[in-house]
C-alpha cells in the first residue's frame, strides 16, 4: 500500500497557523480564550484539591487501622468465649403439674397410666403390648388454631427411652378427638400410644418429653405459619399408674 | 490548606463583543439535578402505589351483617342467628361446657355443587382466629347444594370472657381462600346475650 503523499495546499498547516485563519475572521471575538482561561483556573484548583486530598489520605495510618481492627475483633471474640460452641441451654427437668411453654404451647403433664385396650383411643394393642396414656393440660398460645396431630404440637410429645407406636389425642372432658387446639382455650388432653408391656409397668417413673420449636412465617416461596427446628423442650418426670378398669375395653 | 475560590462570574463583555453564551454548563447541572430529584420522587410515588407482595392472593370479600344475605363466587349464605352460652349441646349425645359462640345460618352453592363444602368457617375476634369446633354434630364442612339453601349451626369455643366487642365471621367453600370469594359477617358481640346452654340446630333444608 502506497503511502498517501502530502497533497499540495495541505502541507504544514501547523507550521504557519496564521495562514489557517482566513482574512476577515480576525475581527471575531474570542470567547474561547476566556473559557479556556476559566477552564485552566478550574483545572488548577481541582488539581490542588486532589493533591491536598491525596496528602491527607496518605497521613491516615492504614496499616495501624487494619491491625487495630483485627485486634479488636480477636479481643471481642475472646471476650465472648472464643471460638468455642455457644452452650446450648439444657431442657429443664420438671415434674407433673409444672408448666412448660414451648412451641407456642403452654403444656403441663397431669398424670400417666398404663392399661390394656383403652376405650376411645382407637388403639388395639397386640399380644405383649399395652396402652400408655399421658394426660396433659395444653393451651395454644398462638393466635390461630393448631392441628394437634402436628409434629410441633401433641405429636411432638414423646417418652424417653420408650418406643411408642400409634398415636391418639382425645379431650378427657368428652372423649372427642383433639383435632384442633383453639387459641387461648385450655384443654385437657389424653395422649395414648402402644408400648411393649416390658418397657413400662405400673409404679415406674417415665420422662415425658415436651416439644419446643421455632415459629416461622413463609416468605417468597412458602406462605403461612409453620413451626420448624423441633427439639426437646423439657423432661417431665411422672409416675405411671395402673389404668382404672372402667376405662378399659372389657369385652 | 486553603482552596482557591472558583472563578467568579465572567466580567461584563466588552462593548465590541456580543454578549457571551449563557453559562450553559450550570443550567445543565441544574437540569440534571432537578431531573434526578423528580425521578427519585416519582420512584417513591410508584412504591406508594404498588400493592403489597401478597396482593395477588387476596380474597374477594363480601361483607354483610347478621340476617342479611351475601353472595360470592360459589357461596350464598345468611347468618340467621348468633348465640352465646356457657354450655352447648348438639341435641344428641354431645354436650360441652366452656365459652361458646353458636352461629346459625342458611347456605347454598351458587354455580357448582361438586365438592362444594362450607370448608372455611372462622371467627376473627381481636387478634385471634378460631375455627368452628369439630366436636359434636355440627354443620362444619356442611355439604352445599346449588340454589337450595341448607340450614345448620356451628360452634366456636373461645377462652372465657373473650366474647365482647366486634367480631368477624368468615365463610368460604374451600380451605384455601386465596383469590377466591369470602363472605364476612360482622357481629357485635356486646349485643349477644350470654345464655346458660344452647342447642345446635339440626342440619336440614332451610325454611
């Protein structure tokens, strides 16, 4: 590709700028020159501000600040017990009649008993099984009805070291199935399970585990109220009685 | 360190020169700022106009009072009577003490009786919500027939002493009332006399 040669007339325009101004244009005012002057002044002042800011920034002891922040972080961590696990509060050990509030429920174990086939539970023990019954007072402390058979409500009530089978929760007052616990309404409920006859005997003491959980409100993809992170809230020690014969199915 | 002042306004132009162009850069700055502020205010206005996130799920509420009929998508009903008592019975085997609000009503389906049940029957009292009791024989989950009202009673068990002030009954033909019709009946509980015992009306055709 050939280099484009300088065309005649276009040669060295910068060497003789006076030739670039056509005759007659000299009389025009030169506002550009004053704007240029303003711009120069402004640029100079801006440069001075920048230099000043940079100098001030250089005076900040960055290294010291970083080390100091690190030291403060370490010191506060150490003050709160270092990197050791936060001690988990132990579930309280209660006795029958003492109230425990957890999982938005107020619960109080009344008694426990064991019998054969118990009227109204709908549970039929097989050979070698008996029906374990725990009576407890429960009040729903939440503002809406709670399903009694939910894992965070009465189904969350279990017995320590006893394998239970089946589940039935009935109101003692009329034998109706406790499907829903209405808010603020104190209800005496009988929970029944099938257990191995060898596991529990009249006169034993059992530990009833009452549930605790955390209430969540659904966001984004879930809606409504739910209780998760279900854990043991309290151990309630209660003696096991022999169930009165009139409560048992005799036929 | 002192910062030199910005250059002042331009000196008066010489008589020979025409007046200089207005300080366009300042106008421009002012315009940009004004536009930005207007946009921020407009954004705030939009946020004010915007419906909450749950707005698409909101129910279509028909509000009425005791004795007045109301109709929604697939439910037409009239609460005929509201009673309060210390005990309630279903006229058969069930009787329970407590604090009870008993609601008698006529209800029918409107367009479709397939699967039409009075599935939602709630009482909103204060900041609490109660559902109709599952105890005894009541018209909870009553089967609805299109165009032919059936009559029945439901009962709400509430804590003692809480039956006062304004309450709202909520009825719907589905458990899920999202984006569906709901009938709300406003009840002044101070006007409802406390009785010793009331009996639920047996379920049947409305008269």
